[in-house]
C-alpha cells in the first residue's frame, strides 16, 4: 500500500526508521548497511527530510546524527500511517480489549528499530493474560497482515530487567493501561 504512494524505497525505509520509533537516531554511514542502498541515495533523502523539517540533525564529532522532529505538524499523521502500514493498529485494537489484566504492550526487534520486517515481535506485560485467546488472535492477525507475530508474555515485575537488556531504540511502548 505505502509503496504505491511513495515510490522511493529509501524514503520508505527512512520513514520507518525515524517515525515508527521516535527514539531512533542514525547517521549516514550507519544507515547504509541497514538499508542496502548507496550513501548518495540515502544522503539525498536525508537532505529532503531535513529541508522539510521532518528530521532534525545535530553534529556529534564528525557525524551528522538525525532524528524525527516530533514537533512537526505532520508527525502524528505520519506515525499513524506507519503504524497502519505495518499492521500494529489492528493488533492492538483486537488484542487489548479481551486479554485479561494487560498492563502494556511493547514492540521490540527490527520494527522497533525502524527496519521493515515480516516479523512483528511483541511483549505483552501483565498477569492473568488469557494465553489461549492471545494465540487465537495472533493467528488471525498473522493471516490478515501477511506477517508473522512472535510474542512474549512477561509479568510486570520482569519488565524492568527486559527493558534494561535493550537500548532505547530497540523497544517501543505501543499501549499502556490507564
């Protein structure tokens, strides 16, 4: 769907990298191996995004480090569009309501880092989560999205150690109970 609207694969990869998880940062040379694109193609898109004020950069030594401009008026819409593109909006809507004592849901893995992936890694945090119902939902959503879902159910007391084992750009809080 997104490929029909945005024909540049590099542009889509940059959107996923910076706008799916706002704590993601990157510099030109670090993006090259992840994207499998030439530095020139990546540089041109970074310049376009920076000129449009969608990305903000700062100099760190001899590197120009980029991150999403969360204050840009289009940021919420771009983020929402990307959540729909990877199917996270459907997962959360279908799962959260009927699972039991769910406290939060985290996206981890490649998608959390901003890299497109056919695998969605999720952590469901809570106690008394209906595992059978979760498995049933996961199977339905996998068919709907044509992506595999790997999930882990962890208790609230285990969450801190799981989060400490990951860097800030390797997880993304998708939902939290009120």
